[in-house]
């Protein structure tokens, strides 16, 4: 399950990068590259890409959180190094503390 989520997360990351690169820069060149004739069609494409980008970004974040949650559950099943050390030290004779 974790491998599938990692694959989906990588695919979403690649799609997200491609979508962002396809978008037109809104602040670049002070808007000199946009003519009034293409303004409405360019704006509709821009809103589609913007919405699609937000959907893919949301899926990417949800997938990333799911991967972290699954990996944390697997880590809880194992014993930490400190717990192992405490168990080993409990079997050894203790040195009496001087007052």
C-alpha cells in the first residue's frame, strides 16, 4: 500500500510541475504579452489551469499526509533503541548510589 501511495505521489508531483510550467506568468513583462483579442480565451484557459493546479496540489498534500501516517504506524510497531537499552540495563546489577 505504501509503495502504491509513493508512486501516486511521485506521479502527482510530476503532473503538478508540468501544469505549473504550462501556466502563463501573470506578473511577467507588465502584461505586454497579452493582446485584448486573446484576453477572454487566455483567461478561461488560465482559470482551468489554476483550478486543475489547486486540485492536483490538494491531492498531492493528502497523499503525502497519508504516506506519513502509514509510515508512522509501521514505526510504532517496532521498539525504539532507548526502550531496548532500558531492557538490557534492567537485567544488569545496579551500582548502589552513595549519599
